[in-house]
């Protein structure tokens, strides 16, 4: 039995992945390897071409959107704290909202704040 260096989960030795000197469970390994890009012209184009079709957000995406509509603009740590989600989960779900042109980020001095599009 091994342990994930990121989340601390107990994992069978055969299910541990090595990445950048860390021993990771499958979920943490995939999280480290897959980084969504917020400014992705192809994703924005794809989302625009799907406009007019029924909009389907995940529960977390809906909660992020509702939070920044009602209390925004907010920074990522505040959004994560209020929704009880990790920063990685926020970044992944926010990228989708940005591609759909429902939410955006902007700089306020040194801080990045998130608001509706």
C-alpha cells in the first residue's frame, strides 16, 4: 500500500503514478497532467457554434456562475472557500464558463477577479 503525496489517499502500489518526483493516485495524476486553458480560441469557437442549443452546466459550474452573479467580482480563493471546492476544480469549471462566454476574469491591480461576461 502506498500513499498519494498530494491528497494523502491510501493507494495500492500498482495504482501509484510517478510524476515530477511525486507518487500520486490516479485522480491527482490526471489533475497534474491535464491543465485546461481558459483562453482557448478553438473552445470558444466551439461553444459559440453550440449557442442556441440547450445550455447544460454541471452543478459546480452553475454554483460558480450564481455566486459571481450575486456577489462578484470575487477572487479564486474566495470562490473556492464559499463553494467548498479546490482551486483546481474551480479553474477547470471556470475554463468551461469562459469558453461559453458566461464568465470572465480580469486583473484588479495584482489580483485576478472573476465576474459574469
